[in-house]
C-alpha cells in the first residue's frame, strides 16, 4: 500500500492492490457545524492514474490507524514501519509489531516531506535555519501520540482478528467481529468502521481485501520455536477502557472497567495439536487512589462499600459472561496497612457479590509466603489451593488430524497484586507452567528446555506489560527467567524501583494526557466525522424529536460548609444543620465541606492524618441515615486541612456516574495544604456538576492574596480526562472564603444588633469583588439574611471578645454558576446559617438547590437513528459510495500474489523513481482454498433450566496404574491447513463447581510442613457438544439417542442466551 496526495484541492489517497481510498477535508461543513468533517471515497485504481496524484511517503504503508483531530487539524494516521512475523500462533496467523507511525494533515502541507528530530521539531539545514532566523521551531502537533504508538507496545495483524481469543475465533478475515475493548485505535477508527458497515456486502469485501482498516492492540506478542513444527506463543492484550499510567489510573470506573486489565493467552502448537490457556489480570475492582506526590504513596478508598457494590457486580458480570466461572487470586499483603485495607474491601465486596456462586476467592500473601519459604520459589505453594479450579477449568485443545475441538477452557483465573505487574506475572507464569507440564506429560514429550523457554517467554511478557504501565521492566524478572534470584537480580530490581519513582514524578502526567488524547477522553477531543447526507438527515431529525428519547427530573442538592477550627470529631450533633426546617423533602445529594480539620501548624499539615476525614465521614453518614432515607458515601476528597464529602440517596446512585475528585493547594505558593480547595465532579443522568469547598487566604487586607488563590484554583484545578471547572453544566462553590466586612468593629456590631444587613452587604468585600469583575465575578449568590458567621468565642454565640476583637464577617459563603443554556435549570431554594451550633469559632452555613437534570435513553435514540437512516436510504435510493469503475472487480476482487503489481502500478503513475524495493513488506495472505471450510457447531447453552441434576465437566483423574506415555514419533505430521474453530464464547453456569468453596483456605497462615505438591496429569476428554455441563442420562436412553442420530441428522443446537462475538452486529450511525 502507498500513500499518495493531490495538491489542489488537497486529497490524501491510500493506494492499494485494486482500489484507492481517498480522504478530503470538508472545509465548508466543518465551519458550519464546528465539527471536523471529511469526504471519503472509494474508487478503482484505474480512475486515479491520470488525476495528478504524487507519492507522499516513500516507504510502504502497512496499514491505516484512522483519523484524529489535533490543534484544529485533521490527521490521517498510517503505519510506516513494522517488524513482521514477531508472533505466529498457528498456521496462516501472523502478528506484526509497530515501530513507526506517521500523521499526515488533511488541512495543509506544512509537514509534508519534513523530517523531525527525537523531540518532534523539524530538522533544518544550515541554510534553512538561517532563513528561519530567530523564529522558534514548532513541534509537530502529533509528536507525543506518534511517539506513544511507535514505542513497540502496539501490534496488528492483517490475517486474523487479533482482539479475539483462539478458542473463540471463527474464520472471518474482516474486523466486523472485533472485541472493541482491546482495539486501541477505536476512537480513530470508529467512523471508518461505520462507513464500511453501511456499505453493501460487495463493497465491504473490497475494503477487507485491500486492508484499508487496521485493528491495533497494545500489549505483547511473541512466538518461540521449540523445534520443527512446534512452538509456544504468548499474546497479551491490555484493555483501553480504563487505560493510563501507574499512579494516575487505579481501581475501577463507573462502567465496571478496571485499570491495567490484561488478557494473556498462551498457545502451544505441534504437528498434531493446538492448545491454548487464558488468564486475566486487573486492578482491585474498587474505587481507590494513590497520591503520587509522596515518597511512600498513600492509598485512599474514595467510595463507600455500599456505593461500590453495584459497580463491582457489573465488573464480575462482564468477566463471567466473557470467560465463564472466575477464580480470584488476591496477592496483596495482609501486613502492610496500605495493601490490607484494599484487600479487606475486596473480600467484603466479594462476599456481597450477586454472582458469588460463580466466583471463588483465594488470598495469598505473596511477600509473606515467599519470605518464610526463603525465596520466590515459595510462590508455588499456591498451587494446592488452585487444584480444583485447575482441574475444572481445563484448557482448549484442537486436533489438527481430525479437525475437531477436543476440549474447551471453561473458566478463568483473575490475578491481582497492587500494580498487577511483578507478583501477578510470576503467579500467572506458575499456573501456566503447570498446565504446560501436564500437556507435555500427556503427550509423553516432557522436555526441560521447553520449560526454560516457557519461563523466558513469560519474563518477556512481564517486562512488556510493566513497560506499558510504569515505564520500566518488571521486578523479579530475573527469577522468572532462570528460577533463581541472585545479587545481580536484586540490584536490577532496586534500579527499576528508582526508575519507576522518576517516571511517576516527571513523565506519567504527560503520558496520561497523550493516552487520553489517543482514546478520545480529552475534554477537547472531537471525533472526525465522515460526510454522509444520511447522517445530516438523521442528526437534524433527532434534534426535532429529542423529546421522544429524553426525559427530565427535578433533583434536590444540599450544600453545606463548616470551618470546625480543629474540632475533635466525637459525639457531635449536626442534625439541625443537615435537616433544616425549610427543607420539606429529603435532598437527593448532600455535599458537605469542612475546613480547618486540624491545627494549622507545620507538624499537623505535614503529618496529613487520613483518619480525621474518615471520622467526620462516619459522623455525617450516621446522622444522614438516622432519618427514613438511606444515604451512601460516593466520594471523599481531602487535603491536610479540609475535606469534601459527597453523599447520595441509595435509590439514586444508579443515576450518578463519572464521579472523580481533585484538589489544589494554595498555601505558601502551592506548597502546603493549609489553604486551597477540594473538588468533586459527577454526572447525574446527562447533567454534569462540579462541587468545591475551599479555604482562601486570611486577613482583612489580603484581598489580592484571595484573588490569587481563586485564580489558581480556577485555572489549576483539573479533574481526570483534563476536565476543568468551567466544563460543567453547574458549579457550586462553598467554603471559608475569608472575605471580611470593611467597617470598624464597633460600627459593624451596632449594625448587626439592629439587623441592618443591607448596609453591611454594601461593605462586604466579596460583594464588591464580584461587582468590580474581581474574584467570583461569574458566580451568583443568594440574598444573605443571616448573621455574620465569624468570629465567635468558641462554644458560644458571642462575637469575638478576645484581645484581637476581630470584625464580624460573612467568611463562610455558598456561590453557584451555570452554563448559559442551563441557567434556568438551577434554582436556589434557601441560604442560611445555624446559629445554635456552638462547636467552633465559625457557624455552619447551608444552601439547598433544585435542579432539572436530563436523562437520555441511548438505546431508544440509537434505534430511532437507525430507522431514520433506513428511511433516508429508501426515499433517496442512496448509497454511501458509487464505484466509478468495476473493471478491476469483475472477479470479486481476488487477492493477488503478484510481487510486481506494486511496481507496475507505480510505473503507470510515473512514480517508479520513488519506489524503494528494499522496504520490508508484509507477507501476502495465502489464497483462500476452494474447499468448503468446516466449522464445528457452537456448544449448547450452559444456562440450562432443567430438573435433571447437572454436574460440571472435570478433567478425569488418571487411572491408578499410571500414564500411558506415547512416543514422540507417534505424532503425525499432516499437511498445514487453516483450522476451523467454534466462534462461541466461554459461557458460565451459575456455578461450575459442586465442591466447597476454595476460599476457606487462608494462605497467610504459615504452612506447618512444606512439601512438594504434585498434580496428576490432566487428560482432556471431549465433552458432549463441547459444553462443560452434561445431563446424567440413563444408559438405555443414550442408546436410543444414538440410534436416532444414525437415522436422522442432528437438530440444530439451542440458541445461546449470552451474546458472543458471533452475535455482534455492525455499527450503525448514531
């Protein structure tokens, strides 16, 4: 494939074997709609030869990654360098590693034929540098994302669906059935896939045959040869659904996706059989974070157990649906406080999970067990605890001689430690080695060199996953390779740990921003649209009919702020503040902000005691739940001296998503947390909120300092995915803002006694700041009809009688702001203070808001869009493309193996001078055979409703008289052929084990007598209809069924209940 261009108008063209795909920027529509839009056209090569196209990139184009919008330009991403055949799991399946990606602008030619250096700046000759003069060089807009895609962690294949498992893969070469969670270029490719899916079958084949669309995974892929026709392969795929760097991306999100979720498939092939075994890893599925600014990062659980449970259930529902029954292996420490709190939360969530009968749980304190065993070899002590699941899950095996699936893997191990890297990789390696050894023993070809190569391959896998998540190789990799840990290996681990600290501090933030940009998570990310008259028709009509899929609901939000002046949280009654008499109904959401949780001295600020916010959260939670409604804590955001707590009704938490927090220190120029702000954002339905509590600079004359604090918070406080404060529909800001009343003390007190609030307001610093376009000028505030809330003698309602005699002021305030189109949706119901709470030198302030929130029924909207699209096509006889010439497709676009084709076509285009014959090319895909492909039927659904007792498939135990060892020479060597594999996924039953739960064993208890645990080799047998469940049928009935099968063809299998990749439908325009 070559990349060509046309100068005027500017058009880019992917020139393949028989067809060309052209891309043109639609300037007019982009300007009108404020969206990046292009025109896409598919035409035969014969139609572009005389149109003046020129070669833009000399190198071979290995694939197209899609389109991305960066800095007001649309770029086409193409693969310009790849190591071919780095993995070859089975015949005719080749995996390639990307090492070079180029981004070409559709808007202009500024970067055409420009070489850039390692920092992304153009390389200029001495003459060009002199002409440029003092002008600063500009970095390529796509440099960071180009560097990410070219770092060696991305893989693709033109031969098979790399996102799927070998066990689940069918024969189709197209990407219609890809697993989107592993397709890292899905944001760049979505529109192209939709464009293709809207074509007729003939034109879809053209797109497939010419390999215009490339699926990319991130992870690891490598094949190691064990001898003639024998090899082992590992393919690891990291999910992008919650992708990011080590400390920035932890835990789970509201959709049930976890950080560093990796599916690892081990494949062993020989002359007669193919075997595969799959495991997964992923961060502990609860809401937790780590503060990377500390040498010893502190772990914080950011959401309550009750609020986390539904998301935890959703995660394991997805796991069980995709892989079958699941066995959790938790490797976290039981002695380290930071790890034990996460592990304890994990165990509690598991105990309350609605799929507990499909899940087993084993905790194995890796550090403790290996320490008492004298080394990492002690990690093998976990195997006895996994015996039942190892036997029960089995592995996938396929007989090449008979073209039959022998067994399927019917369950999955989900392994985790803190980062899901070093400890996790070693345990997965141990489990996989046990499976591999059993396969080799069953074949009678046990070979120690095979195991050594297996271990080295797993060490490479661990290094690759660690590089992605931390920027360094994995710890303990020297043990993984050799089975020994020496001084050199220990020193290497120390070096890697120091390198990880540097990466976390200086590199990860920029890397996370680049990943978000690639995945479309950035706040300014815009998907490049392909012009389609039908889409314009659909969008226009959806706007007119939005009331059919959009509903609205009024919710009530309570906001409260209280400077507690380092009050010790115990036996405090705050109910008069939390439930004011004005509120007739219980609010749906509570947002409570506390300031001065500690004494504002250096010792207290630096100690940053995490137990204090937890105590306050417990008090608030207890008192909120003392009424008829039940509330759960959704998020806590804290710095040393202040905290923000977000509570919601338990009946409403399903409507609240995208909860995240952030904070900004402003004390001592941003170095200390005695002043600053804590913030939480969330979405209620489709309406977004940002809530803030802050403590600004103190002092009557500190107006400029407070303005600087405000500006720093507004500009510097950023949420995840780069959302800023003003990116939200509604913003509520409450806290000790420290603005004073500019009056003499005696005059102020006299006005207060007379209730002259209007005159006091005229002298209020914050009111004047807002009027004069200073701080909070864009915010609104309700009428103040309560007494100044500062400063009181502690424990009384008497204004300050100390020597300082501070002027009473409204320091504690609540302000709000909404987007212009949403201003009428937010209504302030009350704004008041509670004067009879005498716990601090401040009084608590509260305000209640009513807000109209929007809910969009996405399924209904999608169905309407599909109906409108079909209606447009029928009324206008519309097709996306019109093939200008079909001369080259009279034979259904057969794939060509002619090596001279590219050379001939380039010569026709007068581009031969640019043709580089030494550029490495992808191997041609073998021509499909005319012999009909034989695909086994999918397994019968395992969700059987029957009164007949069902027992799970377990691999049968070995006979007492031992193993029958076959000679290596007995393995036949059939001619290479493409295998046909069932495309049905792993589908679990409610429980695949009738034995007692494995989780009764607690591995943290020392083993009294260390002894080698030996498995009996697993001998796979072919289950009935390739399913893990069989009905106990009487022998006579079996004979009758056998006779019937001889007389008549078997009935089709019953439909599967669970969706599989085979059930996936092409995308349709939204």
